[in-house]
C-alpha cells in the first residue's frame, strides 16, 4: 500500500473534523454578538455556551457505547449537517429559549460525530500518534477558523446572516462520506477494532478528571477571552476576535506538536509538562495588562492543546475493549462538561468583574497535574487493533 493511499482516509477525516468543529468554536465566537445585538448579560450569554455543551456532554458517551456495539459510519455526514443547522439558525431565532434550543441541537450533532470518528481514526492510524495528531489537528483547525468565519459573516451582515454559517456543514458531510468510503474500500480499515488488553478504569477516571480541569479552563476562556481582551486592551471587535483566533489557532499547531513530542518523549511526560505550562500561561493571561496578553493567550493555547490528541489515545489505551466509550468520554463528557462552569463564571463576572471571574481558572490546571501524578502509561494497542472488518456488518463488532 502506498503512503498516499494509507494517509488519504486520515486526511479526509481531518478535513471533515475541521468542518464539524467549526460549530463548537462558532458558539463561543457568537457570544459577543449576542451581547451587542440582543443585550444579553454575561450570565445569559454563557447560558448559550452551556446549551451547546450540556446536552452534548450527556449524549456523547451514549454515542460512544453505541459505536462500541455497532459500526455507524453513516452517522458522520448526518452529524455534520445537524451541527451546522443548529448554529446557522441561532442568529435568526425569535427568543432566548429558541436560541438555546437550536444551539443544543448543534451540540447533539457534534456529540454524535466524535466517538465514531475517533474510532475510525484509531483504526486507520494503526497506532501512530502522529496520525491521530493530524485527526485532532483538523478539529482544532476548525475551532481556529470559527471566529474568523463568524466575524466575516456576522460582523458584516449581523446575526440575521447566520444561515450562511451552514456552508461548512455541507462540505463536512461530503468529506466525511468520502472518508468512510476511502477507509472501507481498501486496506485502511474503517471497521471494528479487535479488542486487546484489559480495561483500567481507575487510570481512565484519573485521566478524565484531569481533562475535566482542562475543559473548564478552555470553555471559560472560549466564552470570555474575546470580551476580556477587548476590555483589557481597549480594542474593538477585531481585538477580541484576534484573541479568540490565537487561542484556537495555537491549538491547531499544538496538537500536531503533541503527537511528535509524544513519539520522542512519551505521552505522559508531554501531558504533565503541558498542564504545568498552562498554570503559568493562564496566570499571565489574567494578570498581565496590555498587549502582552496575546502572548499569554498563545502560551495558554499551547498548554491546553499539546496534550489534546494524547488524551484520546491514552483514554482508548486505558479502555482497549471499549474504544468508543473512551472516545465519547474524553471527547465528550470531559470536554463539554466545561460548559457547565460557564454560567457560574458569567454570574461571577456580572457580580464582580470579568477579571475576577477568570481568576479560578489559574488553579485548575494544577489540579489536573496532580491527578496525572499517579497515572501510568497504559499498554500500547497491539497489532490486532488494526484488523479490518466490514463497517456495515454489525457482527464484526
């Protein structure tokens, strides 16, 4: 098999992942426009982020359990369209309640996508950290592009132009369908993985606790860093959009670096050092005044994103017999649960100041680092993980 043929499914999955995760980043990018056009309070605006995260966080592990039992490649294009539809409608809804409802639908689409996509990516990656890094890179690139896309559409046409945000969903659905065909047509193996090894739930729960800490920091900054930087620098919409773009774009680079660094230094060493870096970077972001805030946003992005794809593979290797469940938790419950904290941060900001509300985010990466202290490297996936099966055959599961 040629390298290009082997890598084609990974490339298509990465591009499709980018189109889907645009909609995770778009919800946070829309917050300043909801505040400006609809006069939402910080708490109300963060409630929109919660709506996108809460239902997603609850149902994504369920989709993980389902994909452990049955191959569902058809779910990838369908979930891309669902994620896009909710965000596209969010700017033209007539009430706060209906806005919450449509962004919740978008969250369900995102939730449905990730466990099956991560399972397929693991199969085609064949144990290569760099390949999983590229898959994760696609999602983080989508995050990075979301503020620019929202700015281009909404800053010029207002919230009423939000239906134009559906375009990436259509492209993502086509790319996901092509990825599934490419993986199933030949030797890549989009079918079920053969379970090897024993499930280590204690280590998995420690890892999940650390990722929860990371999630609260990431979602909190996603919701408020744009408004905070505008406040700290005296800049306008462009200044806030630039900060959010740096937060997401640095993550796209950091994800690729994480895969490379893990192959050289080991996953756990890289993850632990990243959490330590995040403590210092968030402190600088919150406490250092003026334009240097952009440097600390970039360092925070690196600390948050370098371990991103490593969380996925560590979780899958902790639960080798329940890869879909592991993916659903690490990509879903532990990632989206940060949205639960967003309204609390918003309420604190309304009662005090935005800076005061962001102060608790400094300590959370330190808590995550402590949880990782006793974690041990799980056994790597064996050769059987890459065995193929027809993705349309439930018996193969």
